C-alpha cells in the first residue's frame, strides 16, 4: 500500500491528561508517514509543561488500552506561538502551536490546518479529539479507503465508549432535520458486527475526522463562528455540495470519552453552544418545511426544557445558558 502523508491535529485546552493518553496511543499506530500537531487553546493549567515532560520521557502514562512505550521517547518537539513563521520543521515528532486565547474547536483546528497545509504538504488532515484512544491500525484503514476512492472526501471510524470498550458510540452520523440534532448511528449498542459494513453517511463525528487536503483547498476551512458543536456537520455539507462523499469505515476503530470539553447539555458552556448553534445551522441548511417544524418545536421546548435541565443536573446556571443561546441563535 502507498502511505499518503497525514497531519494529525489535536486540540488541547486544560486537558493534558487526556491529551497525553491520546498522544501515546497515536505514537503506537502502525502507519509510517504522519506528523502530529497539538494546538493549545491558551490553557490556564500546566498542560504545556506536562506535555513537554511526556515528550521528553520524564512523564510515563498508564492506560487500560496500551502499555507505555519508552523506546519512542524522547520526542523531537518544536513549539510556535500563534502567527510565528516556522524556520525548519523537518523530522519533527510533535509540533505544538500555542494560541493566544481559547478559539474553540473550529478556529483552533483551523490554526493547525493552515499550518499543516502551508508547511507540511499533507495528503490528508485528521482532526482527532484529545479525549480519544486509537487502535493501532485505525489510520491505515481510513487512509486506504480514502486513497482508493477519489469521490470520498471525508472518512470516519467506528467509535466506542471509552469506559465501555465493546459498546458503540458512533457508527457514522445522520442529521435529524426537524429536531436539529446529530444522531450517532448505533449509539449504546453492544457491537456484535451489526455495523461492520462501510457505507456512505450524512457526516462523520468531529472526534475523528479524516479529510483530504484537496477538499479543504476547494471548500475552505471550518466556519469558526460555531466555536463548539455543529461545525463538522456544516463542513461536511459544504464538502457534499462540492461533490465529495463521506464514508464510515468500520475496520478503523477508536474509543471516546464523550463531551470532555464542552460537557454537552449538562454544562452551561455546552448547553449555550448547542442551543445557539442549532439555530445557526438550521437557518443555513434546513429546507423550509423542516425549519418551520424546528421553530415550533423550539418555541414549545423553550417553555419547559431549561427548567427540566436545571433540575435534572442540579445547576441553576443551565437556565440562563439556555436562554442566552436561544437569544444569540435567533438574532
């Protein structure tokens, strides 16, 4: 097999333990031609020091998914501040890009994508959440399918729950247009081979999102106004409009800790962006009939949903986060 060059981009924001476990799994994959870019979104903890310690071999990391490998340390690391022009970036194991503030998921990844395209000449870009663990052959399986099919622009793996290793979280994704929700196909199901056929899907999860560089050059970077949630759906639909397909590849496998950054609807940050971005996404992409149903559903839900969430998660801040998201999404 030919091994196209892949740039793997991982966002870190106050999450060095997850990032280091993810990195260790990445450096044990059976794929020879890749580089890794960690984009730090202005972490306020000691993330950078801990990642440096791991890279030097001073910080060893235990995991239920793999044995720590001391033989591939120290890693050759170079760091760049946001906007800094690189000089020599050959033969690097790890590149750290340091942003001046937290730009969220799409813009943070865009920083890494632009750097990779301008300096590393990758054939593929892989966006990988820092709270994931990858199978040694996952990248080989993804790239092979993308390399063989020129109509496929985006590919994603089978994703399991981190704490339930045989339970599926996502076997590709589809969109519930009337409810403005991303549906993870197969979520919560014990894997007994029911999703072992590769297939075209509406979109793949942003937690492990392989995209061809040629697609990015044609459709542009992610829309950074989303900040968190819905950005991969938007990006995929733009690729679809340009004639590229999205493919779910079941032989590629990863494990995901789920909603470690934004916390989903259980945390004010996650609830705000989910609420706001539903409106942003639907106004842009939904057909008229789906949008009308969505508006009616949202109006009815606005009367009771924030109260129920605040009670269920015992967090009064969720109430205000929901209505701020609603206000900012509608305007």
